[in-house]
C-alpha cells in the first residue's frame, strides 16, 4: 500500500511537528506519521504497520512507536493511537471509529416493544402477497420495526425508497397513528431532492392502504443541515449534549457518508431514536475517509440470521428464512442488515443488470466476449481511443447524446431532456478526465452550431453546484442550465429543477462555486439516474480503476450504456476492489 500513497506537504509538516517533541531517533515515528497522514487523505482510516515496515520488521516498529510519547493505546488521549492489531490511527479517526462501532452495536441490540399482530397486518396490507419466495422488501420492513438500527442495501431498482416509505407507515401505526417525529436526510442536496421526489410518489401509492399516509413526512435535507451545521466551522448544533429531536431518522445514499460525518450523526441521536440507512453496499465509498456502509454490511461475506430473527420474520412477514452456516452468523449486527435481491428496473435479460452483477461477483471476464459481440442487450463496449483521436472518435456520440436538450426552449423540458444522457468519467483531470472531456464536448457541439462557448456563460451551458448555499437553496450536486432570458439584465438565467412547480431561475453571477457538467465523475454521479450513459475509462491500468467504479457507472443508466474501455483495463478494474484500511469491520463483526 505504501508505494501507492502520494505524500503531500501537509503530511511531512505534520510529521515534523510530532517528531519535534520526541527525544532520540525518530526515523520510525516520522515515517509512520507521514504515511498515516497521507493514507487518511486517500480515504483510509488507519494504516497497518506491516504494510509500511514489512512483516519482518513490524514488531520492532511497533515497539518503537509504543515508546513514543506521541503514540498511545486505545483510550489514551495522544496524537496517534496504536491498537493491539498494529493498526495506527490519528486520534480523531480512532475515536470516530470506536464511538461509531460502540453505538451501532448498542442500537442493534435494542429491541423496542412491537405489536406483532398489528405489524403482521400492516405488512400484508402494504406489501401484498408473493408466492415466488421471500419478499426481501417485507423482510427489511419487519427488521426495521424490530430493532433500533437497520441497514437496507440493494442496487438501483431494488425498491429501497419504496420500502422505507412503507416502513415509516408501519412505524406510525406502531405509534398508534399519532405524532411521530421523523427526520429524512441524504449526504448531498441532489440526493436529498431525489429522496423527496421518491417519497412524494411512493406516499401517494399508500393512500387507501393506511390511515397514516398523510402523516409520512417528505421534508428532506442534507445530513449537515439536519445536524445544524455552524458556518465556517466543523461543528454542528446537534450533538450528544443537544440531540436531534426525532424518534426515527432515515439516511439515503449511505455509501456516500464518510466516517467522520456518520460518527457525528450517531453522536447526535437521542436515546431511543431509530436509525435506518439506505444504500448500495457495492457502490463507491465516500470521497472522504472511510468505507462505512461496506464495513457495516460486511460486504463480500455471507452473514446468516439468528434463530430469534428468523422466528420473528416467520411470525410477522410470513417467511421462514433458511438457516445459514456462515462465519458471521452469530454476529449481533447480522440481524440488522437486509439486502434487497429482486431488481424491478433491470429484467432478467437486461445487459446492464447482468454485467453489473457479474462485476460484483468477480465474473466480468465471462461477459466481455458477449458485450463485444453485441449479444448483451443495452450494452456496447469499444476501445478507448488515443488522445489525439479522442475528438474524432467521440464527437458523434456527444452530439447524438446532447442534441435533444438543445432543441428545446422551455426550461422544464430542457432540464428533463438533459438528464436523459450523461458522460461519466473515472477521473477529474487529464485528457480522459472530466476537465478534458468537457472541453471536447463543448468543441463538438460548437462545431455543429449547437452552442457558442465563446464566453463563460452561453445558452445551453450546464453547470453543477459544488458547495452548499443554504440562502439560495442550492446544494452540492445540484445541476442547472443557462438559457436565454430576455427578462434578465445579463441576457440569460440559470434554471434549476424544483420538486413542486416550474423550474426556478437565478442570475449566473449569484451562483456559488460551480463547474461545467456535460461530463461528470462517476463519484459525483452517485444517486443520479440517466436513460443513457457514455462511460469513458482511461486506456491504462490504475489503482483508482476498480470494480466499484465500473459497477457504479454502469448502474447509473436505466436503458443503455456505451462503455469506452480497453479489454485489459476492464478486466483489471473488475478484479480490483476498493481496500480501505479500517478497524470498523472487525469491531462490528469480530
């Protein structure tokens, strides 16, 4: 791992600061501090000393670090913490991890009193009847009522949002149909808006099935706003001393939540509050440190349910789950994780569904020949061209993909048409990254006379907001399009979609930080859906090209995917999983 790290100036400055207070030889300490600081910057929570010093020297390195006054054991208040497994942490991240693990285990063990006959009746009313095996949506609903903590995982189209709306109805019924304070949040403004839209739609479908349909909330915020972010600081108004005023909280797109934010959220939960996490455990991990949802779900392992859980599901949901002989069957957290398995978006013959499943299972090589031969429905793959022929090879695809939205004038129709197609890139910089591809797209559209990018703002320019601006109600990930507007002093306005009513417009010069978004990174696309996707992967093997990158990019599309990728890169990426160092999985699963 150490050879892949990029040492930044802040890493060496921090190491110098720590070593300044030490006596004697500080070479081992300096190296360890530099690497752990750099490693956190690349998404890891800790480092394993064996990765840094080698297995033959790990004991000597461990002894030297434990002799340092800057390194403590778990529970000590020192700049760094070294645990019994020789994992070295920055203190803050050790505390985040240990606090999070302790809280999750306590919540998973907390079983509120359940009116089983009422729950059984509610499950029948809201989920209907199925004869084709266990209904995992119904099982997830029962699990969420049974315990204070539940994770509902599943790929796009498995019905996570539909399920959670029904769960909220069941919880309201369990509360006697009375008032129950429920908080709804997501990591980004874009994800929050999508959750709100989905809840409004799913809530209407429950009318006539439950008397509490009108009490299901649809006010969704970002997690930061839910916690009460204090401007110009890393602190929040809600914490252990001032907990959130909710009996239940739902967090969507939980795979995007980094360790620090998740720890602060759980710290702010009041005693007795329920927490339901929704997310795809196979998606990319958060941009910041941690792979929290993957660790909580023990991704990559089969975790059987306890006898008590299986009995509860049989009594309420009507399904007797099979016994599972697994390494993690006795783990307390196993009963709090339910994976939805039926996909309602991708049918059995869907190429996107088949290929994404094969990638997750490590069998992508078996699908490659079929994709290249054109026998895999709704998917095509072609070799990534060299830099000097990128424009010539891809210009046609750019023009075909974006011509639809540029032929409209009505802002709402323009926004809808634009969201039908997107170019996704694995990287930000370089010829194959977002910055280079956005320039190519602008050039291709300009060549056809479809846009005139001769100045910063032009008719048809799509932009994505990159920071939250609560005063303008614009959030990181929101996408708007600049259109000619005779009512504007500058000749055009930027239009953003609204959940209810027509698109709202703003002067381009009022916008917070933003960037052009014909193309976007696969990371930024999480939580979004498009009819068609063109995914561009650089023609060289890289550590950032992983199974999760391919899976996340492919599953953003509802109807078709064009994958620009060489065979060797596709196979190498399919074989490489994101490996973020942390102790959270071991703390939760043993």
